[in-house]
């Protein structure tokens, strides 16, 4: 009967060691990496893009605007061009004079543009 007890003790020690290793080690996929994006803020000095005439479903003529970039001036006076792509999140269009905050990826892509009310 003695070998059976020492076998269970060894198994319990192995399980505890395994649990300690798993709990103490970072979990794969669950560890958040430092954010690779940065945030910039400033005042829109220029909106560059294009516009064209379109029709509403009711047949009324409208001007459809497509923004391609925002040029902003930061608090330090630096001028930045934020290129807008179809992947950029822009919940509300910005106009010259509006203050905005933008998230920019490490590669320089504009991820989002938010107007500061």
C-alpha cells in the first residue's frame, strides 16, 4: 500500500508544479502588447478631397464629398497630413477650424479621426 501513497503524492506534486507553471507564465494570445499606435491632436486647417454631384433616392441633386486627407496644426505649431482611407474610422466629418484627435498606426496610417466637441 505504501507505493500507492507515494505515487499519488508524486502525481499531486507534478500537478501542482504544472499549475504553478501555467499560472505564473503569461498566456499565449491573452497578453496584450503595447499599443503600436499614437494619438495626435490639433486643429483642422485644410480638408483635401473631391466632390461630385449625385442624386438622392428622391431624385434631388446633392453634392457628395469624399475626404482624402485632413491637414492639422498641433499645439506646437507642427503641420501634419492625415491621409484618410476607407479603413479609417471617421464617425463625424471634420471641417477647417474643428479640433480633432487622430490615432495613427506605427506605419503612419490614420486609424481614426474624432472631432473634439
